[in-house]
């Protein structure tokens, strides 16, 4: 893992962008406009801690692009938050939204705190004050900028943001669309919690189903039986691990900040998670071998490596020790450009973050649409579909004089619930995006890797927006 304090995540994103820009038709000025961050808002505000002392908090919101509005991107609570990182993450959001056809510009927010060092009441005060600061500068709203969860935040924080925003905008009918990743009981959508992990699974599954790609890597087609290592058992990592295991893969190693556990016969992420909840650590899981550090876990033998914790965990130094044939970037920016270059030479397939972890923003988009339409997905058509299917089935049974089994009947008749529609919309999105990137890669043999192909897809879509809309004034 890179310990280089000079490392700039934003520079790394811009490097990847420039590399891809060469394979597009856009002129220098347009490319420059696409790659820069349009607005960077740094704020400092005080909060009163539980012991009565006052602490000044540093926070950010970056809007990378407004070629489509609202801007969209998560809010991160971490001690390492800095302007460079938030700018990089906001940029990735623009490209991510373009790749999965989500009509938003990129944004990102961050508060420089270690959330573990604050009480729930202090965290609530920080979140509410941050929301108020965003409101002051028009950096939040269903039509301007819509935050979501990221590292260190979840449904609880999103509910606080919603409550603060609605309190200050009484009567605003679409106020629930000011933030996504809310609890389902507060206008959230079913399936959002697991969306990023599920999207990671769908993306890798698609790639593993491509004969040409798998034969180049010397792997069998399909997810079934593949060995997987997941780093980070948080929202993204936990759900990715779950869907990989359910899809037939073998979770040989799970890593957390304090070390990892390994079992060649396969682990169950839910059992490991329970063990972590009760003992406070992933280590000493019954039947598994302890691995001293999370970094060492990355270097173990496996088919698929899923870094799902933080950026910058694989660099030029440790890349030569990575044995995985496929690296699926579930986290944002887990590889440095040096690591990328190494894997291109070696022939390891790196499935890039800005496409692979787009499940969260895709389902956030579904949540936002739900908030604007004020109706749960499936509410209008579920019973209609069931009645229609029942009628068709009845006719078939009458004509054939044969009855289908109870299980088949239930399956055929089933009208869609909200979660069915969300999963299906996400699956469609990830399949379409995978094919678009792979076709772009195939259509130009000079494009060196999948990340560059993904950037080319994104740049072309954002560039088309600028070309069609013109530049104001
Ligand atoms: P999270 O806070 O839910 O989980 C992160 C987990 O990583 C925690 O369990 C933490 O203990 C663990 N961790 C920290 N340092 C580690 C280390 N060195 N080794 C192993 N584990 C470590 O965060 P999350 O929402 O799952 O986000 C993880 C990554 O995915 C981030 O890069 C984030 O930007 C990205 N991402 C998240 C979403 C989303 O919907 N939550 C969407 C897209 C991308």
C-alpha cells in the first residue's frame, strides 16, 4: 500500500483521463472543460462536543460537472478527507454517471472526522450543520445537488440530512429527492443498501461470461467455482461478498482494517460479519487462518480480487506480488496509475471503479425518480400483472388440459415488487455498460485497458452534451 503522502488521487484521475482523451475526437478545450472541477466548496464550522468543548470541523463539497443536473455523489466521513480526494471522487462520479446513463453531473462531499471518535449525538450535529452549510450556498437540493452515503456514512446520516433540509424548506413537494440512500421508511428505495455490491457482482459476472476475455486470462467461463478475496467488509464489500458466494464463487479470504481470515474451503460472509460484531474483530474466526494485515491478504492466490475499502491500496510497490487474474475495483481508486501500468503489462484484467461500483448511483437514481413521482415502484402494476398472468395461465391449462405445479404457478404469476424492479433495472444497466465498454475496447485495438475504454465511453457522452448544448453565454 502506498505510504506516499505526496500521492494525488486527483492527479491520478486526470492522468487516466488524459490517457483516454487521445482516443476521442474532442478538441483540447472541451477535454479541459470536462476534466476540471466546476466548483469546490471548503467549509469550516464549529460544533459543541458532549463534554462542552468546541471543535472546528473541516468539510468539503465538490461539483465536478453540471453538464447534467442535479450533481450527484456520496458524502464521506473519514479522518483522511482532503480537497484533492474529494475532487478526485467528484470527477469519477461524472464519468460513472455517464457510463451507466444516469443523467446527473458528478459531485462528492467529505467531512474530515473519524466517526468512531464521536457520539451519535455529536455526529448528528455535525451532519445537520454540514447540511445547513450546503444550503447556504445552494449546494444541496433535488434539482441542484443530491448527496448519498459513502465511506463512513449510511442511512442514518441520510435521514438527518433529509430532516434538516425539509425543516428549512417547508412545503417543498420534492424535498425527499434532496438526498438518496435514505431508510426505506423515509423515501428510500428497496435494494439501495446492497446496490453497489450487487452491481459489482453483476459487472464481474458479465465479464466472466465473455469467452474471449476468459480464454485470454486462462480462466473458465462463469463465476461458479472462482476463488475470491474481498478487502473491506463494509456496505460494498459485505454485499459484494454475499452475491459472489450466492452466485457460486468461493470466498477464500475476507480482510478488514485489523487483518484478514483465510479458508481455502470457502467462508460465509454473514458468519464472519457476525463474528466481527460479537468479538470486535474479524480475526480468530473459527476454522479460518488469521492473516496479520489487510495488505498481505491482497497478495494471496485467487482468481478475483475485490478491494472494497479505500483508495490507493495497490501501488507500484505491491502490484508485482498480486496474484489475482481479475481485479474488480469495488472501492474508488484502489489502484495507483503505476499499479495500473504494471497490470496492463502483465495481462491482469482490471475492471475499473467508475463503472464497476456504479450500482449505488444507479439505484440512487431510481430512488430520486421514486421521490419525484411520489409512488412506490410496483404499486400500480403488481396486482394487474398477477391477475393477467393468472388469466393467461388458466387459458393455457384449459387448452392443454395440463396443470402446472404450485411452484411454477407462483413463479409465473408473480407481479413485480419494488425490489424486483430495482434489481432488474440495475442488472440491465450493468450488462449494457459492460457491453458498451468492451465494444469500445474491441473497436480500437490501441486502447490499452478496460479503464481507458471506460473513460473513452464517458468522455464521449459528456463531450456530446457540451457539443449539443453549446457553451454559455
Ligand atoms: P463502509 O464504511 O461501509 O465500509 C468500509 C469498510 O472497510 C469498513 O468495514 C472498514 O473497517 C474497512 N476498512 C478500512 N480500512 C481497511 C483496510 N485497510 N483493509 C481492510 N478493510 C478496511 O464504506 P463503503 O460504503 O462500503 O465504501 C467502501 C468503498 O466503496 C469506498 O471507496 C467508497 O468510496 C466506495 N463506494 C461506495 C459506494 C456506496 O454505495 N456505499 C458506492 C460507490 C463506491
